[in-house]
């Protein structure tokens, strides 16, 4: 039976109650307790730093060459917090409510409320660390609005908020390294969890420079290893993002929660050809001013500027007059797909829609004319004024677009298309962020907990830092307090030996296949299956086909993959093979989960469950639960359900018309 | 639009590991489209090499959107290649034409030893940060974020310095292999904010001491670092660092 | 921080370079002003001066106690600048064990900013020659003919200049010395101020412009002296 260990009492008292009554570890004992942290993004770096500050002995691992390079760094837009600095009616409750509703009522109320509660402390902590958030002329912090909310609660640092927050956490982490509380292992990849007497007690990691396998003991293990969007091959994730750490834990007994919940971001630069290795996000903020359209005529081959106004279909404004271009991410993405599938797509691939700034440029140009009281300007001069304003607001994004596509977005509408961006699913955790394996915790994007079926913009950064700075320091004590008498387990313990052997056997097996096809080619094929059949729209037939295809792909992978080089040296292809092998298995589980969930909710759209107008239709009677999958054997999982009870935020059908 | 019409010659540094002396290898890459990124061109070359049973080229890369600072190729004599304010991963093949020969080397500096091929070890940057590139505030100690107003111009300048991605192009470009632009960006970021005040003096002294220990050269203000910096970190940060260091060093009482 | 730590750190060493550089810039102002006195002989001013103004100025510099003390300071400054400069150049070169096959060259910086060691060496060679021509002669030998103004006897440096610059080869070497100095200053002037910590953008722009002006005008005036002497523009 799944026990979420949610404290009793009224929702807004639960966290206070927990903190007031959880077990504590005294400082002298903390020094004797070792904690392994895998991943150094916002969740991992903040957790390692915070635990080091408390006096625990921390070992932190990342596969990158420095903890500062984790993919949290690429987050653009901002971080939410219920500070209500704008006096616009924000509160902890509203942030909680927006997050639950944005997640389409598939998240656990208690976790989300705690997230909203600690959100304000995150901003305080980051500012104290020197994170240079945007400020007003009075010297106080600036806020902007983001999708899915009606208040301004997003704190930001230009379009590089993730970078600035990660550097803040990284600096805190390096400070603990300098103080000797944290030992950092960069260019190391975790390849197995070590379990002793039913508890997580360490990991096996591969030193990516020398190829050696290393054993690392910890009284507990924290997985902060990010999301698994790269299962689709093409996504906005970094090339190295992978599911391996979480997947190893899953196969050792940690349940996987809601694996099919993936977020497809509507505004990304479209695929340009088979060579494409990754996709680039254009911040959601662009939809504040840009208008999205396709031609009214199918297969219209004219250049965008040659298509007259009356022959353009501003389909979001047409379908959703109330929210227009600012509908939530899942809705905007599906609408773009619908148009392209119907033959209205633009660009050479026909898999793109236009994001047009011509109107905004004119509007801003005229605004400047009024503001500066200019007279007798030509149309070209007004346009130039407008372009200047747009440049000031979005210049870095426009530059990025031009570098990638070679087109000038000030002159030609941008071509955009949805792309995989974030995974709401992840390892199932209880209120204390512990997985179903005792002593094994999961933080940040790697867990399933806070975003339900759809994440709101600017909430990922909030969750990563909440988990690391303000949740785990309390909850881990509750577990470790009972472990103070446990001595460090020597690394020649049979469990370590066996775990290492299983890793090295698997590596040998991979290396000995000596087949014909490259790792990359398998990854691409997996991605195509996932995108076509478990992507923006899913149906029973497709998912069933996908499962068969993935099982077939797995067989082929394990009999025909070609990995160059040797084991005992740096071998990026071997690293990649390890990851792709896990993605293939995950892909199957995602399809299984999507197949099981015969409703549409958030990012999960089952074609069988839609309204007459083609909108997503949730089925609360049958599916108001978290799917937590237990690994049994190859191709075999058992479903456990955690029922979701909404005591405060009562579910309603979302509408943006 | 996608015309795979370029054939290129690549001269790439190959080095088995840090002990190996290394050498240039020449490769032919065919059917390159101008829409590819520079790293995608390497992906394609590597796929080909693997299929032919040859050793692929190791290079560092991760986010491929110009922010993580992992990619680090010295292309035809310029860190991150010919475009201004750009990282290797954002360089696209539009910058080249059919028949071009491109020479690709790793970052060169004693403080950045080559690990393999085009990959170098930049952990010296981490150690510089460890020596003081932070504000010592334990989690939970913070006062309300708006309790301390910061002059907007200073906050903006601090942000501009904090935009550094730690890629090391400044070191690679500098004739002295100096890390001063990297270091000055961090010192400036923290010195410009009131939160950084209490540790302002010890921070700069310790960080410079660590930089010297790592074997970077010293700054002669040539400006090459600023010219190649993908985030356009200003040279004036180095001047600020000098001022901070001199003031701290001369007034320190120990 | 101990003094030894401060002055052996990379920035401490550069601080010494910057300070001595600024000190030498000040010296150049004095030197060029004194030398410019020869132009008092130009027909447009006073063709009858016959080097008197210059000789008196040179005598003042050589006979005033305070200036003689400053002279020691100057030599210490030059020495420090040279020793530290070479030490830094060697250390900086050593920071890159394996070089590049293709260099960044002028795409990132001006050639003269990367050649301060070379330019400094050329200036040093010139300086040795120059001291040999004038300073050692005046200070340590009796080879210079005397001249008396208002009852005060002094060296006739003006005539010495005429003698030295009679050789076209010497004039050429002096011009090359001045060109080296110009490029050394073009980078060194503004760099020295950056090194001692001037980071205000407004001032940096001002100092850079000032530096370019200085590096053109001062060496030009210096170079005009041998030329003027050689071609007899001043009697």
C-alpha cells in the first residue's frame, strides 16, 4: 500500500506540524552521517549545500565537468513566489491554487501547499546569496506575469533566471566544498543504487575520465538527476540529460510516478532536418506580444509577408477569444499540432506555425511616438521605433533565433513548433520526498510530486530550490535520526561488490555486442516512436503499437549496437549507450502508463477523451490518482494507485474560451 | 531549403589522454547543410567514424543553447569560432562555404590540461570559486528580499558580470592564459551588491591567490578576452578587480 | 596580507608595472618639455638663442639637489619596470605550455598590446645608447665643452646634440626608438591606469583618448629633435 505520509491536520498547518514534530539529529551526530547527492542542478546543488551547512558529510556527483553546468542553467523565464510585493492579491493560497489547477488536478495538495509556503523563503535566500534579480529604480525587486496566473509573482533575471539561481546554488555548494563538508565528484555518472538490508546505502559511479567504477557509501542517497525528456531524442533538454539514475533506482524498487506526464512547450524553433540534435526553446514570454497564425489555405507556399491579413488564420485568438495567444502551454501546443496535421503548417517541413511580431512592432512604435510626442515621422521611422522597443524586451531571444535559423525575426515572422520540454512524472515520493526504497530520496524534476499533469511556467525553479533548501534538510533528519548508530558500511561489503559487478557485467555486455548500428541511431528511432505515438496526442492503438515497437527496438539494441573504444578510458559513446538502454525501457513504461490513463489531463491528451470542440476531457471519477509503477521483470510492471483527495482545491474543468 | 551541399576538410586535434602528446588528424566531411550547427556537423562526422570502426572525436558539449558553458572549441584560431558573442554550440554552418578547411584545437593553457581530444579540465575555475566566489549565508539566515534595496544601475552591472558562463574562452584567447576576465566577473558581481560587502576584501585576496596557484598568467589588458567572450563580459571588470585587490591588499592589517 | 604576498601576487606585480609606468609617463613629460627648449632657436621664436634656453634648463636639471634625488627614484622606477616586465613576460609565456597551430592574432587585440615585451626591449636598447650619448657624458666625463651664461658655467649640451645628430644613422636609430616608445605608450598609458584600478567607463574612455594623444605627441616631439638638429632647422 502506498503511504504518502502526509501529516494530519488542516492543509495550511501540515508543514508547520511536520516541522514541529519531526525527529532531529544533533550536530555531533550529523558529522558522522554521510549523504550521497546525485546531480547538481537546482535541487541537487541546493540540497548538497544546505545539508553541508547543517554538518552532514555530503558527497555530490554530476556527469558534467562542473556542477555549474547542470541543465537548470538553461531556464529562461523566472521563478514564482507568493511574496505579494505587487499588492495585487497574491498569497500562499493563490500560488497553491494556481499550481493545483494548472496541473489539472493531478498533484498532491499537501506537497503543493508546502511548495507555495516555502516559495517566499527561496527568494530571500537567493537574494542574500547575491542572485542579481531584476530591480525597479527604487532598488526593490521587480516582478512579471507568466502563463496561467492573474498576478505578477514571477521574479526574474533577464532571460537567464535559471542560470543566476544555479550559480547561486553552485556558489553555496562550492563554499561547502571549501569548508570540507561536501566532496565534489564531477564527470562521474551514477550507474547503480546499493541496497543493504532493504535500505539505500550508496551508489556505484563511473568515473567518466578514467572509466573506473567507484563505490560510494552513504547513510542515505538523494537523486536530483532531472527529467527524462530526452527519451524523445529531440527535446529542449541538454544533450546529457538522462533518466539513468532514476531508472536504476526504479529497477531496485522505487516506484515510478505518472511517467506519461510530459510537457510539450509550444514555442520552440522547429526541426530543420535529420541532422538536428536538440531543440531550442523560445521563452513563453514571447507570447505576450507575438501573434500566432497559419495561412487559411492548405499548403500555402507563399512567403509569410506576401499573405494578406484576411488570408491568415489567428487560430488561438479564434478558438480561445478570452485568453487568445496566452492559453496555457498544453493547449497552445495541441492547437499548433492540430493546424499542422490538418495541412496548414508552414516552412519547408510544414511542421511549424508563425509567431508574428509585426503588430507588436507597430503598436510599440506608435506608443513611442505618443510617449515622446514625436510628429511627422514616416511609417518606416515608426516601425524602427517599434523594433527598438521589441529589441529591448526580447533582443537576446531574437538574436538566438537569427543565429539558429539565419532569418531576421524583426522582418520575417518566426517559425515555431512545440517541443518536449519538461517531465512532470518521475520517481514516486512521499511527503518527505522519500521513494519507496527507504533512505532513497528524490528531489526536483526527477520526482513526480508537485506539478500534476502540467507544470506552470516559472514553477520548476521554485520546486527544485524548495526541495533542496527548505524541505530535505527537515525531512531527511526524520529518517537519519534512527540511523545515528549505523556505522559507515565498508565498501567491500557484499552488496557493494555485487552492485559493482552487475554494472561491470552490463558494461561488458554492451561492449561485446559489437554490432553495426550506432547508439545515436537507436536513440533517434526511439525518439520517433515516442513522438509519433506517445507525444502530443495519444490513442490506444498507437500506444499498443509503440509498446511492441519499443520491445523490438530493445532486442535490436542489445544485439546490434556498436560502441567504439574500450571500457577503461574515457568513452562518451559507452556513456550514451548506458543512457539510451535505460531510455528504451522507460519509453515502454511511458506508453504503458499513457495507455492505462484513458482520460486527457494537462499534457496528457488521449484522443478518445476529448470534448466535441476537441478540448481535453478529464475523468475524475476513474482517474483521480497517481499511477505509481513497480518494476517486476522485463516488460512487466505492477500499477499502484495513490488516490488524490482534493479537500481544498475542488476540481473543475479548465476552460480558456 | 535544406541543401546538403558543402564538403569540408577538418583538421582536428586528437589526443588519447592527458599523457599522450597528441597530433592533428585530417577528416573530410561531406554533404554538410548550412542549417546544421557546428556541433551537429561533428555529430555526423562521429557517426561516420564509428560506422567505419574509427575512433570518434571527443568534445565537451551539453545544453547546445549557449548557456551552460560546456562547449569549448578553438576554431581557426578563435575560441568558439568566427561569430561574435557566440558559443561553439550556437555557431552554424552558414558561416562556412564549400571547400573550406577548418582547424579545431582544444583550449590551450597549463591550467586547462587536455583530457582527451578537444576536452580540457577546467576544474581550476571551480577551485577559484571555492576560494571565495560566494557570499557566506547559510540557508535560512536570510532577511526579507526587499529589506535591502540595491541601486538599479549597480544591480544591472552585477547581473552583466554574473552572466559569465565559465566556458574559459577568455583564458583560451589570452596570450598570457590569464583567467582575469573570469575572476573579475565573479568579484565584480559580488562586490557590486551590498550583500557581498562583508567579505569583499578577503574574497578578492583569496580568489587571486588561488588563481595564481592554478598557473594562469597575469593580465596585460590586451582585450582579447573581451573580444571573444560569448557573454560580452566587459574588460572594465578587470580594472575593478585590480582596484578591489589593491585596496584590499594595502589596507589589510595582517 | 603580508607585503611580500601583495607584491608577489600577479596583480601586485602588475601594480608595480602600472605605477612605475605612470611615473615614467610623468618623467617623459618633463623630459620632452626640457628638450622642447631647443625649439627656442627656431627662427620664428629667437634665432639668436643659440641653445641658451635649452642649456640653462638642462643645467637646472643637473644641478638641483631635489632633482638629483628624483633621478635616483627614476632609475629605480626604470629598473623595476624592466625587471618586473621581463619577469611577467617570462611567466606569462610559460602559462601556455603547448601553443596553438592557428593564432587569434589581431582579431582580438592590437599587435602592439601583445608586443609590450618586444617594444620595451627596443626602448631599453635605445635607452642604453641614449644614456651613452648624453647622460654618462655629462655626468662622468669632461668631454663636453663648457658654456657660460650670466657667469654660470655649464655643459653645452646643445652643441653635443648637434654633434651626435650629425650622423644620419643615429638619427634613424632615434626615430625608431621614438616609434617603439609611441606604440609602447599607445597601450601602456591606458593599461597602466586600468591596472591600478580605474574602472569607471567614463574615465577609461577619457584616459584611452588621452593615452593615444600622448603616445603620438610626445614621441613626435622627441623625434623632431634629432631631425631638427640633423637638418639644421635649429642653429
